[in-house]
C-alpha cells in the first residue's frame, strides 16, 4: 500500500481498507493517464545517479528524437559561444554536463505535462507552471544560503511539488472546477479537495511521484509542502525549504 494512501487514514476520519484499495486503483489509473515520457524520465534517473555513466545517458537520449534535438540545440546556442557546430550527441553531453542535460530532460517532460494551456476562474495552467518554477528557484536559493542540503534536489522538489494539482486538473476536470469554484469564494484548497474527492493534491502528488520512481525528496515535498511540521523523515530540511518557497509564491490559495 502506498505511503500516500496510508496517510489518508490520518486525515479526518479513519478510512476502511476497502476504501484504501479503491483509492489505490484510482490513483494508479490516473498515474497511467498522466504518465511522463519514459525516455525523458529514464534520462533523469540515469543522470541523477552518483556514478552516472555519460554513455548510458547518451543511449537513453537517443531513444527520444525530440529530446536529442533539444540537447543539440542547447549546446549550439549562443549561450555557449562555440566556434563550430556540434552534431555529436555524446560530445554535446560532455560539453553541457550531466546537470544541464538533466535540466533539459526535466524541461521536456514538464512542458508536455503543462500543455495545452487551460484556465478556469482563479486558476490557469500556465500560472501554475510559473508558480512551480518560482517555487523551484526560491527553493534552490534558500538551500544555497542555508547549506547542508542539496540545492539542485531542492530545485526539482520545488518544481514538482504541485504535480498532484496538475494531475487532478488534467484527469478529473469536472470535480476540479467544483473545487476552484469554492476556492474562488474563499474556501481552503486542500480541505475542499478532500470534501469533493476524499483526498487532496498532496496525496495524489506523492502517489504519482512514487509511481514514477522519483527521488524520495520529491515525493516528500509533494506530500508535505502544506504541512511541513507533520513530516519527520530524511528530508525534513528540504520539505521545509519547499514549504517556505511555496508560501512566498502563493497563487491566491491555489498552490
């Protein structure tokens, strides 16, 4: 049973094992509908490994022509000021570095998830994207100032902290609009989600990031960014950093 679903039993009334199983089936179906491009996700996993193999990363990128083209466009951009065009993917990875390649892969799958644009009352998908980037950048900056935490991990934890909200928008749009109606009238987001759906975007965000085999810090931030003091695990500092960044980048209660 997913930790995200087990946590539901501590929100309000206890829920039955049957209900937990039903929610797990629902979350799994939703996760499949909104699955990330496997090739880009594989690149992120490989590049994140402490002993990352550039050749393995290169082979993974070759499986996704759009991602390969993006890497080559990036290395040949004016930002790097190269005298000669680079057409070799392995050379491009060597010049960019694995951190930049990972950032490109993240950008590719996130741009696919946030497209097409959509809006309803106080919510719009591009606004959520800007909010996510704002939280990511502030999380990274706070981490650099605080020290003792990985600033890059904090960046990606911030970028994906509201992924559950996006998944609800994309896969349960009618009840999502009901939630936004209430939030526009002043209701609190997570409480309203639980009233309408019986779970909120933090539970769903934790579940899908677990399913996508994201690092634990991303799962923890997705689940606990609204209530960081309730989390007592390996990534306490990172979760609190993302929560602070989320607070200062709040979007009219929809975040």
